[in-house]
């Protein structure tokens, strides 16, 4: 805790000491793609010149100490306040079984007043020896006086106890919503597991986050992101409270990541922008995109597949809307100047999305499919023809590969996470983490993209290795490609004159000669708008 407090205090002084927008000199760096450049002059948050005269007057000078400088890393799909929320709740990532989770919940109840909601996220039954879903009864033994809701790691399933279900009025007479599924036990009672839209039956009763909550969560999230070298994020699903918190931080000069915001598909979140148009001239906040959902996730069998699941032939996933509904949305928002980004994981969902974009989309709007995990071979070329961007997350592949064959069967595995198939067609593949689903470390993402292996090097040669990216492509995945996907390729993603002065500085160069060294690489500086927002603590002092 002392080290964390010292880090926060150091970060505060860094931010307040570099608020001035005068000229800044970055010296003693080795800049990616620019072998003859060792220093950069920045002014008003942009790159002004290379190798300037060091005797000039600068309001601040940043010694990079021979660090390796890359364009500022961009997370092309994550949930900013969701990450902050996850940092405040029970962290269940990596828990080996349900008993360990029950123990964590029990400890939380000891420090919470009766009746307070206990929330957590990160469980994944696919990682357990017994891969069956847990039940409310498992939680009731330790949490009878507290409503408990624990989200699965992908955010597409929720585990609730009986107290939470009683508050929500859940019974065997509860009607499943479209695009949602309630699991039942042998006595035909709700078991405590709610999938996709059925989660809303429970979460509607949880006290809503306020603007103050969103502000606090954003600060916590950006502190972590800056320490990982992230300078920009594509925030996949924001509402009015999120935007208010972001604007407040901008007004206080305390926002340290640039945000490309995707609006939630709800009237209260989109009406103002439909009436007033996109926000594109704010260097720290762009609002020109709508986020909608077509299906669920592969891990909870909610991803919509063209053929049934191999490990559950009675299921082929969930669809949240039909093609006509999506076509109507795409037409309305594209004509109003808004990109549409649709969550699509299964090959059936992706085909329907492509059909809707073909019917109603405008190519210049760069509409996207978020995740695009399982793509039928006949649909790969359609992305190119229609100008559709597949926004994908490299670590989803390496997290899912131990059990993906169970869901898909061997014949469909070649459809999974087809990064190189897209890249070969010249289609940009913006990378991200989907945090808090995955930990938002771009270096882990780059490693996963070029190896398709876990951190131990399994499997040998990589999983479905024909879809591995080259190192250059993987770097583009977290720099140039997400910049293009947010219409910002003339402002970020490269180290060029006139571009934003956003840099990620590493202690060693990225190399594919020994990919595991990427996982040992450290971020020494993160620079946003020409200001240091993170600097690694020098243990030698």
C-alpha cells in the first residue's frame, strides 16, 4: 500500500508539474521507425520537430534515458469505467474453483453491512476441474443476508444468490427476455445463473453508479492504463454519467488517456447526440459512434453460431435482434454521421451483421464488428468489400484456446480469431483487451498476436498458427490500426510531424527473436499530449 500511495503521489506531482502547454524536449530516445532520430520537440500537445537544437528554450525536458519509443499504445476495445469498477470489486480472475470464490465472498460479507450488494467479476467455469455452472445455493451458505452478483469473466453471464433473486422477484414463472437465458435446477427453479439479456433481470435492482462513482472509477482505471503504456482507449459502451465524468476530468486537466467513446444503444444516452451531431474536435474525447449487440459470448454459449455447439447440440447461441432491426439502426446513425460498432462473436451473428451493413451501411463510416471471433471463410472477403473493420482482442484467443475446440469442434477451429486472414487483405485489425474481461496490457497482446501461445509457450508453434501476425502487424494492432478505426490516423498511431505527442517508452526494443522477452519488457515512461503521465520508479535512487 505504501508503494501504491507513493506511486499515486508521484503521478499527482508529474501531472501538476507538466500542465503548461509550452515547448517540451524529449531527448536521449530511440524512436521506432526513425533510426536517425534521438530527440523530439513537442508543442501544444503535438510533435513539432525531430532532432531540434537542444540549446533552445524549453519549458520542460524529458530525459528518456535511451528508452525505446513507440507511438502511444491504443486499446481498441475496452470498458473504461468498467475497469475502474472491477478494481473496486471482488477480483475473481484466475480462481481455480467455486470453493475459492465462496471463500472470497465470505470474507467480503464480514466487512459489509447486512443488505449491501456484494459484486465481483472474473469467474470462469471453463478453468475449473468441474466445468458445470455454479448455483445460488453455493453462495447462500455464506451470503444469506447480502445480495450477491458475480459476473463471469466475459461479462455475459451472472451468478446470483437467492437473496439477490428474491429482491429481483425471480421465480420459475419469470419470463426470459429476448436474447437472454435463465438456467434452472432439477426442480425447475432458477439456479442462479443468468446469461446475456437475462442478467438485466437482476442488475436492474442494483443501485446505479453516479457521476461521482464514474469519476472515481475513471481515475483508477487511467492510472493503471498509463502504467501499461496506454495513451488512448476505445470505450465500448458509455452513458451520460460516463461522459459527464470525462468532461469534468478534462476541465480539471486530469484526464490522462484520450477516449474514443461508443455510445450505449439507449435513448437517454443517444438522443442529445443524434440531435446535435458527433463530437470530433475535442482532442481528449471523441463521440461519433454507437455500440450495439448482436449475440453473446463463446464461453457462456451465447455466441450465435451457424451450426450448434459441439459440446451442446441443443444450443446454437443467442441473437439479440434480427437483421432488419440492425439495418434500421445502421441507416439512422450512419446518416446522422455516426459509426456503428456491433458486438458479434459467432459466425451466424457476424453474417447477419455483415448483411445489415451491406443493406444500410455507408462505407465511409467505417462500421465495425467488435470481437469478430468466429468468422465463416465465405465472409472474410466481405469485410474488405464493405469496408468493415474487425476490432479484435489477441488475448481472447489465448484465453479461449484451451477449451474452444470443445465449443466448436475441430472442423470449425480454423474460423477462430482469423487475424492474418484479415491482414492479408489489407484490412486493419485494431487490437484491444476488452478490459476488464482481460488484463489491459498491450505487451501481452502483442506477444499473443505473434505467437498464439500462452505465457509458458503452449502450444508449441502456436494455436492455429496460420493466423499469427508479424511483429510489425502486431505493433500496428495497438497503434496505427485502432487510430484508423477511430478516424484518427492523421493524429495518432505514428511518430510523425504534427501528430499527437503520445509515446510509450520501453526499456528494450520489441523483438520476435525471443517472443517471451516481450512479456519481460517494462514501460519506463508514458507520455500523453507531451506530458509524462507515468514514469517507472527508479529503484536505484
